[in-house]
C-alpha cells in the first residue's frame, strides 16, 4: 500500500485555494490531478462530480474526501487543498470543509481504492494532522506534514 505522501501529486497541492463553490473546488483539483496523472481532466471531473452527487463526501471536522474510480490509472493518486472559504460537502456534523483530499483510483482495483480511502480518512481524523494542515504557511509546510505526520499513521 502506498503511503499518503506517495498518493499526493506534486502539482496537486493547494495551500490556499479560493473556490466560490464545491463545483469550482472539485474542478480545480480534478484538473491538477489529471495533469499530473496524464488523464482527461473532463473525465476526472465528471467521475468525481457523479460520486459527489450520490452522497456528500464530507467526513466531519471540516474535512472532505471526494473520490472516484477512473480509467487510465494503475494505482491511486490524489491531491489536497486547504480552502480559503469552507464549502459544504454534506458532512454528518454539518460543518463545511476547509481541508479537501481528492482521491482517484483505477477502475479495476476496488480494493486499492478502499485501502487508500481508509488510510486518508484515518490520517485526517487525527486532530494533530488537521491542525498542522490548517497551520501550514505554504506548500513546503504542507509537504512536510504529508511526509511526517500523515505517513506515520500505519494502515
């Protein structure tokens, strides 16, 4: 199983994403991940949006994990954004999300998708990780959080 730091594509980390809507946030993130993974950005956005319409991906505590399975991948990949203005991702606690981890996985590797989703969810449930991501001053600080605090959470 890949570590979270290995899931996050370098060009798909947004320390301060200004998005006026959930759709805009998802589109920006989908385009960045698609570029890094050499995928069709429209297909990625459509897959994530379709999954989001089935059920909100807000997991609570200001965190959302939009995810989808898409063609053209051999392993899970992802991106992360700290939103300047929190957005409603239909979390059970009703809190809008300011920390968004988008996860994409291959169509034919459902177990890999679930393992990666569980690993990301476990890490972002940790208060220290959320606080570190919220307090990060920029890209380098966020990468350091992914290198240390998040990857220390064993699957």
